[in-house]
C-alpha cells in the first residue's frame, strides 16, 4: 500500500466521502486540464457513478469546484489550488461545524 494512502486512511480518520472528495481535488490538481467529465473521474478514481456525482455536486455547491453544463461541459477547480484547504473540502462533504 502506498505510504500516502496509508496516512490518509489511518491517521486522519476521515469518512469515505471526505477521502473521495480529497481524491477528486487531488486528481484535478495533478492532471492539469480545463474540464473533467464525471465519467472520466468515475473511471479514473474508481468510485460509483451515483456516489461521485453527489460528491461533485456538493463540492460545486460549496464553490470548491465549478460545474460547466452542456455537451462539452464538466468540472474544474473553482479557485486556485493554494486557496483550497483540506478543512474546507472535509467540511463541505461531511457538514463539519467550525
């Protein structure tokens, strides 16, 4: 098991939803492109269709990513990566109170 996956799964005690949300943002940060289709993210991240779409919608509703509708639409980071905190991602998907 890769070291970073171990740390994410064991040390931080994050929910599966939070872990998948972090994986979405990490994937977008590492694979620099304008838009990411939901189907590509589902395939690459190996997450169920309905579950990932719910996560994407939640991240979009919290202005972490943005959704572009239409035939050539998809998802992209809504702001600079440096301005997205881990806490913000977890709070968005797990409804953590400050």
